């Protein structure tokens, strides 16, 4: 039996026809080098900022890895559990890891993050992976104010489009020269396979990243697809709205079945299962559902399409009756 994969926070939607058409057109001129400048200009227009403040890479993971590589840093702080990639990056770059555990209820330990003097850079995910916890703009501002000015902060916003409240973090860039905001086309734009992400920061940091990047690092197909997604933002937003609606439905139902969940503002839900996590995971796995498992802590389940979500809910309802 093929598993239903709800473990990677992917978009359940097929490409928009408009994106496919644009991809098809670029296939006819693959003899040409990519025109990366298009995606930079398109992003500048989308965010209403200068293109000199944007760096584009092969997914948010590549961009974060590049940031950690070019800055003069020795140690990295982040909440744990978190996106697994951070651990890998820190190890690959021989940096020291300073991880601050989430509280048992899944919330982040902000005092722990702020009071840690060990770090040169902190990675803050908003919403957080795996709990979906969202920090408001004022909370972010409060946190950033507490971080020393000579330390860097990566604000990883790969799930930000799924939040109901608008968190205009870009407005913080004027105040905080040490802030690097990271976004991705992998989640809300549904282009994970094309590996395209970017960061927005001050020109000095962006130049440092560009100086360590070979020309044409983004291929034509990715660049065209990302531009096409931005050109069709209204349709992308319709898909985002469906995910938010489905997430609310799943959350409400799980609460009704008696599960403890977080108020996730991302395209996944968090089941705070504690030591039962392994039992829940096995129960779902045996019924064809692949979710992300955190030992003695919980399960992170991506919001899939309606049919997948309804099946997941049915299995969870059965589980709650055991
Ligand atoms: C918090 C977080 N940051 C970064 C990434 C990597 O995103 P991308 O596919 O753009 O490399 C992920 C992927 O799941 C993630 O959860």
C-alpha cells in the first residue's frame, strides 16, 4: 500500500496550469543561460523593496546554509526540535550548536534564547516548525531589541503565508541591521521540487552572499516558475486559503476527539502526544499515513488535500476510541 505522505509539509496541490504553460515555454530555450535578473526584479516588485536587498538561492535551506557560511560566526542558536536541516548545516560547517529546548507544551523558551550569550547567530522560525507557533510583530520586535547588535538573526519565514494575521516583518529591516529574513517557494507556492528560496536583508549582507555565489546559480525553469507563481498570486492565495480552512477543520476535530494540539499557523498541525508519540505514530503508519515523529514529544502532520485530511481524521477518531 502506498503511504499518504504527510511528513514534509509539502503543498498538496498540483502546479497551476499557468505555471506549467510558462515552464513549457522555457523548455524551448534551454540552450540559453538563465535570466536570473527576472526573479530578482519580480521579488523586488512583490515585496516593494530594492532588488539589491534580495539574494536568491536553491531553496531556503541553501540560502540559510550560505548565510551561515559567509558570516563570521562560530556558534548558532535555535529552538529544538526544529527543522532538521539546521543541525546538519551546523555540523557541516563545523560550527557549535546551542539548542534551546521547547517547553513541554511546545512553546519556545524565549528567555533561554535571549539569555544565551553563547551564540553569534540565532535562527528563529516564524511560524515555528514543528509546532506552528506564531510570534506577533510586536513580540518579534521585543525579541530583536534584546539581541545584541553585533549578533545576527535569521528569521525563517518559510511558512509565513499560512498565517491568518499579517506579520509585516519586512518593516523590521529598517530598525535591525543584523536581521536576515528567509522565504521559500517550496511551501505556499507549491514549488518544492524546483528548489527556490531567498532572503531579504541589508545590502552589505546581501553583497557578501552574492560575492560567494557562482553566476547562474538558479536554473531557467525554477526562475520562470517562481516568476509565474508571483504573476498568479491570486490563484496561489486561493490554495493557501484552502489549506488554512482545512487546518482549522483538522484542529477543531482533533480537539473534539480529545487530543492536545497547538494553535498552528502553518500548513501542518502539531499533536502534543508526549510519551504516546510512538504509539500514535505506529497506529497512523500501520494505516498508511506517514507523519513526522518526535520521540516522547509529538507528531507533526502536514495538511494534505481534503480526502487525505478526512482519512487522517477518521484514523485519529478511531485512535481516540481505543
Ligand atoms: C523551517 C524550515 N526552514 C527551511 C526549510 C527548507 O525549505 P526549502 O525547501 O525552501 O529549502 C524547511 C523545510 O521544510 C523548514 O521547515
